[in-house]
C-alpha cells in the first residue's frame, strides 16, 4: 500500500478537529441566560422559568420569566455584572423611576409572570460590555441582582443569572474526531499484528490505549462534582463518549421503560424544561449555599438539588434545580438523570457485541477470499487458525478498556439507586470485571515467575507461546518484560480513582484531593520505574501522566480551597482548556501518523528498534510450530501432548497450570538412554527443560543413511556451547530482560 492516498484522510481528520476548537460563528452576537437562581439565604423571590436574550446588533432584549414572590412594598435592584470573577458593571435601579420595570413598583406577593418579545435597550449598555463577552467561547459571566427594601435598605432577595454568548468548545466534531482516531489506532494494531508485524502492533496498541486513557481522565474531571468553569465543563464534555454518555433516542426510551418495569421512578427534568429552571453548577459558591440552606439531594421524582431556599415560597407546577457532577454531564448530553447509568451500560454491551460480530464477519470474509484465491493462503493465517483465542484476548482487552467507565458508573449507581434491578446489575458487572482482570493479572504474574524460575527471563514463556500471548498479552505487551507486574498497580490506580469519582459525588474537594494524590503517585512511579517497552512509549506515557497531574492541580484550584479571587479561577479555566487542547492535539497527531505509517508501509517494523527484552526472538507464529524435529524434541522434553501449541479444544499447552507449568517443571520419567536426566536432577535449581546434550540437528559430516554417532555430536555441541559462553558471560535468555545490569 502506498502512503499518498492516506494523506487526504489524515488532513481531513486533523482539519475537522482543529476547526471544531476554533470559536467561529457567522450568527449574530448574542448574550443569553436560561436560569435564575438564589444567591443568598432566605431569599424571598424564586424563579421557575427564566429565559433572557440580549442582541447587541439591534439593542433588543427578549425575556420570559415565571416566579413567585412574598415581597411587598417599594424596592430597589442592585445589579452586578461579573466576568471571569471580575466586577465589570455595577448599577442600582429603582423600578418606580423606570418605565420598563414600572410593574414592579410596588412589588406584591404572589405569582409573577413577565414576558416581552422585544424590548429596546439603551445603546450605551452594549458599549459598556467588554469585547470578550461576545468572542470567548463558554463565557464565564453572570449577573447578580440584590433586591433591597427602599425604606430600610434591608436585603430581601438575591438572584443570579449565568450568561452565555452561544459559543462553546463542546463540539460534536471534536468527539467524533477523537473517537475515530482512537478507533483507527486500535484497528491498525490488530491488522498489523495479523500481518505479522508484532513490534509495530505492540507500539501502536500501547499508544492507542494510553491515548484512550487520557481521554477517560479528561472525562473523569468533567464527572467530578467540583464547580467547574464553563469552558472546562464544555471541554471535558467532548470526551464523555469514552464513558458511554451518548444520547440515542430509542436507548432513552428503553432505559425509561426498564426503570419503570423494575420499580424505579424516572426523572422528568428534560421533559419539564418549559416549567423548570435548571442550573448547571459552575461556581463552588453554589455548593456552599446549598450546605448553608440545608438543601436535599434526591433522585427520581426529586433527584435534584432544590434551588428553592428554605424561606422562599414554593411554586406550583414548577421547580428550580441545579445539577452537578455526573448529573451535570448527563444533563448536558440530553440524557435524563435516571437514565445515565443504563445509557453507559448499554453502550458498553453494544461495543462488546459489535466487536464480536465484526471479528466473526472478518473471519468469514478472510476464509471466503482465501478459498476464491483473492488473498494468499497464509494471509492472516494465524488469526484464521486460532481465531477463538484471538477473540478471547480481544474481549479481555475490551474489559480493560471499559473498566474505568464501569467502575465509575456502577459504584455511582450504588449511591443513587435508580431501581433495585439496576443496583443488582451494577454490583454484578463491576465485581465480575474486577474478578476477570484480577484473574488475568494473576495468570500473567504466575507465567512470568515460572519463566524466571526456568529460564531466568520472564519474556521467554510470556512471548514464546502464541496462545497465552494472544489471550493474556493485553496486560503486559506494553511493558518491558521485567515490569510485567506493573499492570497490577495500574489496575488498582484505575479502581481507586473511579471509586472516588463514583462514590464521592457529594464532596468535590475530596475528589480533587484524591485525584491529585493518585496522579502524583502514578507520575512518580512511571518516571522512576519507566515500565513501558521502550524510551518512546515511556516518554509518551510519562507526558500523559504529567498532563493528568497538572489537570488534577487545576481541579483542586477550582474547588477554591485556596480562597483565590474569582478572576484567578476564571483565568485558570481558560488555561486548562488551552493546555489540554494543545496536548490532546499533539497526542492525536502522533497516534494518527504512527497508525497510517503502520498501514501504508510495507515493513513498518523498521521504524521501531528491537525490544531490549528480546521478545521478538521468542514470539513464534502459530503456523510455524510443531513442524520440525527440534519442536518435537522440545515437546517431548517438556512432557507436552502431541497436539503442539494447541492442546485439546485449542487449549494452550502452557496456559493451564495442571497441564503446562506443572508438567514443564516436573522431570519426565525415563528408564535409560540419552534422554535420561542425571540422578541428582531433582536437587538442582530449575532450568530450561531442553537437555543440551541431546542432538537437535544431523552432523555436517554424518551419513544420510547410517546411524549418527551420538558421542561425536554430543562432543561437538558441548564444545560449541563452551566457545559461545566464553564470549558471552550472560545467558542469551537473560539479555535485555533487565537482569544484565
């Protein structure tokens, strides 16, 4: 394949991604708000519906407000305009001297409904607004209105409205581009592995999984209950597809039906937006207000944080609510709050099913093309011969990819309890996945430890058996052989991090502190141990760990535990976006280029240096096994069955403890002859099961028809071994595995 046809596709993907991040808009400039929320204790005014839009092009203001008040008398309104925490505008208005607000002079108790299609505003108002109010995406601005009694000056109400200019970095193009590039890299690694380029496949797969992990780390930040600046909320929303938070109409109907059928009560926030004012939490001030006012968190019929103050009047037929954390992510995605868990769960199951169906279809197509002679008989032959093992390995890999997603959603479901059946489903799923990955990790550790005991090198057995490599390799191929164990702390890191996000939704500060400590620990570990396969992959993952640690520091700042000015929080939010957008772009370019090179190049392995653990010399093609006298001799010495690398029903000869490692470490029982072990063999340390004194190949001077001289060949092999070891003090099995230092 020639690389030129791939370039237009690469250019389109990158151009789409970069354009999606550019705040371009051909529409008229506009500033709008869709929620009005209390900002003081015992506010005597509340709004259930608040839609206001200001168009500076024609100086018009359109608004629709429904609320209720128990304020009676003449009042004044003090208006404060805050942009990124900076007080940009401050004015006091008396309704009795304003023609537009004359209906509020005096204010009366009861229901208030104000609606205006188009109200002209003084042009000086537009001139007083800073230019960034119209250009910066995800504007972090709000207006606070303090209502005071004219006679006494007593403050009787405080409300605030979050403002937006209609521009955002939450773009479908960003989500689609990141998803396509990550998926392309995973598919590329599978294809190159099938074509026999194991080194390239390992590098592409390692980088693709690390990239996907970075996307999930960004999604974790968006799912935290910390009050995030608007631009941070929008940026992290681009990566919620990695957690299965994707709106599909029929899935929402299915999730609602399932919840009702299992005794749950679905929420109706999205369907009641015409009568409900919903605020997406942005500032931690709101959280503090919630604590002071002792508001309640509910699910289902009352699954939200009520924004009505204890002393504020209750509104019939409406509500005012605020969403944060995972609820905030679901609301922004257009998913009912009680459907979030089932939506993410359903997409994980769909991903598994489509992967299996795709593999089956690929297997069928390959066989059909091979029979028709349209592809070579040995093309993807390893996959076609051992496709069941490959499918098992890919399913294990999917479990690893979906592990962060299911840990967060399942543990979170235990706290919200949408229905009893969903709780049971969450418990069964998360503990099953934990058990699967724990078992797989233990298998890898046992294989590596036995390889060390027999060959002084963990890479020998980890990579010499293709069945075990295809089945369990997803846990260790990205690491160097001596760091096979690193998968265990990495899985524990994901588990603990996901539990904090899922279980600590009521305390964003706890989540932020936990993420800082966890990310710092991972950064230190990968920087010191450097467990990945080579320098490039180590640098790639160290950079990701450093970026995640910096993002965690930003998250801690957003909690305002340092009591910094509001403008500092706003600026840090913009810096968070710029930093992660630039970093994500670099990662995407690197992964995309390596993926395209792997597909377009005839021999992509030349781009990568051989691994220092010599795994390439141990990796064997399944089609090349069991065909030589040496393979048969090795199988006899190990005590393996005659089926070769695949035992009965395709079982690996070294995969099962009972049939492989025990038999490999047990010495075969011979009564005599050249294959008999020394009498003190069982007292010696574990060693390679192949007897060096056994002839493997015919001597160069031996007759083709006469019986070869065993003594001559034994002497020749021993002299060759002595000469080799005199030049190489280290065993060839130990070189590059971390034991030659």
